[in-house]
C-alpha cells in the first residue's frame, strides 16, 4: 500500500524567514508560497532531490498548526507524507485495521492538486501521517 515518501512537513512561524534559511543558508531550490485556505496553511515546497520539504505557516483563524506552534514556537516537524496509488482503498484498509482517519474521512485536495488524507498520530508512533494519491 505504502509508496514513496512524498514530503516531510515542517511548521514554521515565519514562512519568508524559513524560506530564506533554506534558500540562502542551505542553498536549496525553494518554490513560491501557495495559500491553501481549505487546509488553513500557506505552503512552500523545497525540492531536495529524493523528496520534498513542505514549510507550513498558519493561514486564517482555526489553522490546524496554530496549536502546534504554540507548543513549538520556533517550529518543528509536523507530518510525513507517503504516496499511495488508491487513497480510498488505503483509507478503507486503514479503517478496517482500526486506524483513525482525521476529519470527515473523505480526501481533500492537497497542495499538489491531488487527494490527501491525514491519519491520527496516536496510531502511528506519535507522527501525523498524510497520504497522497499519485
Ligand atoms: Co503535507
């Protein structure tokens, strides 16, 4: 079921500053900011060759990363995203094993224009897991 690691997401309090760190300090190829109101975040993707880094900044009220940043004000690793071929089949398999799917259980369209789902961190070693259909 599980495919490649699509990205590792890092929540940041200041997207411009974090982008500058990756671009200027680390010399990485940093993308343009993309607002995703449905997910309550603005994202920047950084291509690191074998995978991507997704920087996340809160967008709007009730952003899902506000509480995370309250606990980790300088930012921190937020989730990992794995690719799957069939997100509905993956969801149904996971639910059948007792894993919890966040939200209403239906995929939303993610930053790459593809369906995504999030899985409860308590079911995956304390790590929030995103699945993206590719
Ligand atoms: Co993500």
